[in-house]
C-alpha cells in the first residue's frame, strides 16, 4: 500500500485524517517542517456546498502559506458535505455544523497538540464559525470573509446606483434579467427555497439581532476577529459600511475590518487570490504565533480554565 502522506517540495507535509463519530468526517492536515511551538492551529472548511479545498483551491493555498510560517492547519468537510458523512447529532443544520467544528478541534488537539484555534469562515461558513466560537472557548480568533453585512441607506443607494450603471454592459445582464422576470412574474417558477445550506430562514432583522449579540459576546471574551468583504458583493465601502450601525458600537472597535475591492466572492482572479492570501495569511499567522508567546509569558501563573458554556441557539440570543 502506498503511503497516503504527501510531502511538498518546500518541506510541507499533508496527510488525510478521518475523525469524528465513527470516523465520519474527512479532513486534510497540513504540517510545516518546523511547527511553531504555539499550541494554536488553524481550521478551514466548506464555503457553502463547496469541497473543503475552497473556491479555486484557496484553502489549500492558505494552508501552504500558513505552513511556510510554521502554522499547522486542518481543512475538512462538514458532516454531509464533500467526503464527510452526515452526522446524526442534531436536526438543526447550524448545530450539525458546530458539532463538526468541535469534532475537528478535538481531532487537531489529539494529532497536533493544539489547544487553541483560529477558524477561517467564508460566506455561509461565517455564521457557522461564529456559532462554534460562542460555545467553545478553544476558539481564540475568527477570520470571516463575506459574511453578514448591514449597509445603511447611503451605502445601499450608492451600491445600487453603481450596479445599475454597470449592469447593461455586463455580458451576464441579459440572462440575469430574464431569470429575474421569471421569478417575478412566472407562476410556474418556484419561489420556495431549496432545503439545505442555501435556504434563507430568517429575516434580515433577525440576522442583525443575532450578529450584534454574537459579536458583542465574542468581543467580551477577547476573541480576535477579522472581517473581510469582497468587491463583487458590495461594490464600494467607506468607513466600515458593511457593518452599518454596528460599526459605531464599542464592541466593534477592536476588530480588524478590511474591504477588498479587487477580490471577488469566489476569489477567481490571480490578483484577488494574492490579496486574500496576504491579508488572511498575515492575520491568521500572527494570531497563531502570538498565542504561543502570550501563553509562555503567563506560564508562571496559569489561570484556571473557564467552564464551557451550553450550546448557544438563536433563541438564546
């Protein structure tokens, strides 16, 4: 039998990993030749229903960037997506994702010796990463790309105007216009959302309530947060536009916010990938490496571990 472990030319090792209940979950470890002695690792997972490699293999590339800096990572498929089997842990989709993330932390703790984690969440993964951080104190940092956005009136008007002026010249405009008309006026066209990761179950107001409460709780617990927004969804940005009223809240002042106007939602272009990898790679590596320095400085007087809170649900917030 061939050794499944793959060694890359620049001394980075990759190894598949089965973990979770009944080894139902599938992931890939990326290990640097000389791991930093920080005890902090990075987790990456699906963007929607995409495979764990991420759009345009961006998770693979990010794992290599981090490994070159001494940071180990685990990229994996949530239960029921890609190569992972569904976990019969909860009827709620969001909670099943949280259980997968907690299982990934358990596995990384066993295999890497990591006791703290930075999670990279993209698109629908933003809510899942935040939900996991709310219930598991091992999560010390979150890098969140194109998640919740609440632009206020000026930002929405400017965005809509720019889109209206640019749309007729875009090659996809005729097809999108036809599909919009079908959804709007055709009786035969179903408006029922498909079940799964893409069903919109809550009103924007409910999303805002949850996001604000979650952001405040994470900030109070000193979870470092990086919020990134692409140019394809939001077009323009001035003064943290995508956070809307939350940008003025005290708990939002400490997070890192960045609008990446040259990056599209699925990081298609080479330039967009470079910008994404530079921003996320620098930030995640700093969080992972700083964790080790901070813990070593406190080793003479370790604080007792806080008890893990009960599973947080939307109703609780």
